[in-house]
C-alpha cells in the first residue's frame, strides 16, 4: 500500500456535496485528512459532513469573496491551519448557440467557474503563503482545451482556470505553495447525469469517442486530486493534467473503434 502522507493534513474541499468534490472528500477522509467542507447546497453538505466526520462544514457561494474568506476562517478556527484546497465547486455548460445565449446565464457560469476559482484559491493562499506550505487543486476541463460549438461560457472559463493556475503557480511556488489543475474528461457525476437526462449530451457517443471506451468515475478524479495534494507530486506546479480516458489524445473523426 502507498501512504500518501495525508494523515492529519487539513484540507478544504469546495463542492463537497456532490460528484467529484464528494468523492474527493470521501477519499481524503479514508486517507486520514482533517476535512473542512464547503458547498452552497447546505442540506446535502450537512449529510456529507456527518458521514465523513468533517472538522467543519460551511455553506456558501464561491463567487462571494466573504464566503470564500469565511470558509478559510472556518478551517483556521477548527483545524488551526490549511494544508490543502481541492476546489471542486462548479456548474455545468449552458448549451446554446452564440447568437441565442442568455448573457446573464453566460455571466453566471463564467463567475462560478473563473471568479469562484480565483477567490477560493486566493483565500486559501493567504493562509498557505503565511505558513510557506500548501497545495491547491483546481478543476479545469477537456472543454477548456479543445474547441466546442454551443459551449461559449464553460469552455472559455475553464481555459481561463488553467491559465489562472499557471499564473498563480508562477507567483506562489517559490513561497512553498503549489497549485495545479485537473482537466477531467466525461465523469459519471450528477452534473453529467443532468446533461444526459436533458438530452444535452449523448453518453454512448462520448464513450465511443473515448479511447478507454467509457466515462470516468468520480473516484478516478479524486485519486489524482489526492496525489496532487500530497508530497508525491512535490515537483509538479502549474500543470493542467488531463484525466480523461485518452479523450484529448484522440484526433480522429467518429468512434475510436472505427479507426
Ligand atoms: N463531471 C464531469 O464530467 C466534469 C468534467 C470536467 C470538469 N468538471 C468539473 O468538475 C467540478 C465538479 O463537477 P461535478 O461533475 O462533480 O458536478 P456536481 O454538480 O456533481 O457537483 C458540483 C458541486 O458544486 C456545488 N456548487 C456549484 N456552484 C457553487 C457555488 N457557486 N458555490 C459553492 N458550491 C457550488 C454544487 O452544489 C455541487 O455540490 C466542476 O468544476 C466541473 O466543471 C466535471
């Protein structure tokens, strides 16, 4: 067995009530981390915090600066410091053609994705830079790497999260704080299930276009987050790591099996 060295590490997980954040919190709990959990869905968050015996839980919206500062203050008062941030809070695509997009919906997706990531990372780094140690993981997406029609808020904002992660790594690495992004492919979470149910994406087409022939599991993202939070990734900074079953590697047209 590999020991990631996360026992007793104080880790804040945003978006902890569902999907990738929930599975990340569960894995970190199994690894012995002291968890501070944040989400805007407070009833669901309460249940998760109870299940995982989190040291603190706090409801809030990552687009609000005071909520981001409050979640870090909660970590400080409950755990005395902050060693890691897994920033998983996010919203899905507003799938619409550019000429038809509702600009308020566009703005909300950009705000949750980019402003929320910046505010959460900055709040955590205030403490980590003082400590001169810490590791932060942000969530980009394969949609932030390749171009897609009808994804005019989500994809560009995810590309910006990757660039933000690079820039912050350039500023913070020398001071003991690492920051990296993960670009998940298509992961079986409630977010993706809602898109499937609404007919916005076709699960079979996505699986066929994925070299591994299937969607990913939230645990497969959680494991990479745990690795990036741990000292096993001690010389990795500023990367966006695709975790996508080979989806970005494939440059052909149509299902992989037909090539
Ligand atoms: N599932 C995928 O296939 C996939 C692919 C690429 C990237 N991602 C990214 O991974 C992250 C997690 O996605 P998921 O699939 O687990 O989604 P999810 O909908 O299952 O979970 C997202 C969680 O974030 C919370 N949240 C949303 N907006 C918030 C806000 N403003 N403040 C606080 N909490 C908020 C929600 O309440 C929810 O609990 C997102 O950033 C998403 O864009 C997911």
